[in-house]
């Protein structure tokens, strides 16, 4: 997201382009679809992981991956607990997830790095708990 906004800043002489791009990003993050709310082998979009009402807590930190676009300063592992089945993402069989642990790789410049084909987070799939 930050790279997209930086590119828009270079292309637009005034702040209207950045405002429009930021509004578009906010709209996309707020978009919900039943099809998108399913954890697949290639990942899931961030807005479904960090759904409204989800309770987040950092459980540990490590050095992160060494195969991403930038050098990783750290990876934060975050436990995500969903308060109800209605807002919870689904597993590959359509069952609602109660709790999962996800990793976010943060670059040395503070950027969140893309670590999945879909979305930015990694999953500890063996720690996923179902409703």
C-alpha cells in the first residue's frame, strides 16, 4: 500500500491523487465477500484476517523470512481471536475459524512485506482452532 501511495505522489503534482488512492485502498479494505472470506493454500486478504471485532495479541517475535522483497527487521506473530462465527474467516471446508496465529514480516524501513500469494500474512496452520 505504501509503495502504491509513493508512486501516486510521484505521478500527481498535487495531493488529490494521493487522497483518491488512499480512499480506494480504504474502500478495498472494507470490501467483504463470502468467497473472499475463505483461507486457501495461497492465503487470504488482510481485511478478512483482521476483521472488525477480532481480538489481536502479539505472542512472539522472530527474525522473519529471508526471501522477501526487502530485508526483514522482524516478524511479529499475532494471535487473532474472532468473537463470533458470523465475522470469522472460513477454512477450506467452509467452517468458521475461532482463532489463528499469523505472522507479519516488517522491513527495516517499517513497511509490511507481502509474504503470501494472497494477503500479507503467514499462517501457522497447525494452530488454527475452529468454532
